[in-house]
């Protein structure tokens, strides 16, 4: 699992790196270890665990459940970074190009759901 330092580098790279480069970076990191990628089932379990940790942080920040003084000081940003790391691992382990997957999903939403939502009207004078 990535350290907090690794996750900070990953999070800061979101503004600068294409998704394909993030996949390559994660692959280089994982390739250092004999164990390699976890199995798809283990990665799904890790993803579920990380989503639970994100839910806990969101609940502490925006919900009715305050954090205990003894609880670790995590952040929504770090939990999203953990989820991104696991998603990149998951895709890499299955040979999935996340850029293509994103493009396919955006095409689906822009065609299937083209008229589903109320669009914000643009100011004609702008």
C-alpha cells in the first residue's frame, strides 16, 4: 500500500499528469514488488474499504457524527487519493485503459442522457 508521501505526490499530480501517465506511474511502483497487483477480488475489497473510509470522513465533515479526539486526522482529499490509487491498480491489473473507459462513459452520458437534466442557460451577452 502507498505511503502518505506517495499519495501526496499522486494527489498533486492530478493537475499535471494525464490519466495514462498515472497508470504507468502506479505500474512502475507496483512492479518493484514480487507480490505485484492483488487479485481482482482483493482489489475490490480494498476499494470497498477505502470508500468506507471516505464515507467516514465525509460524515465527520458534513454529517452529524463528530470525530472523536482519539481518531486519526485523515482528510477527504487523502481518502480520495487512496481510492484513485486502488482504481489505478485495479485497472492496471486487468489491462484496462482508464482514459478509454472515461471516454466511453462520457460518450454514453452525452448521448443517452443528453436531454435528461435541466441545462444551465448561457447568457447570450456573455
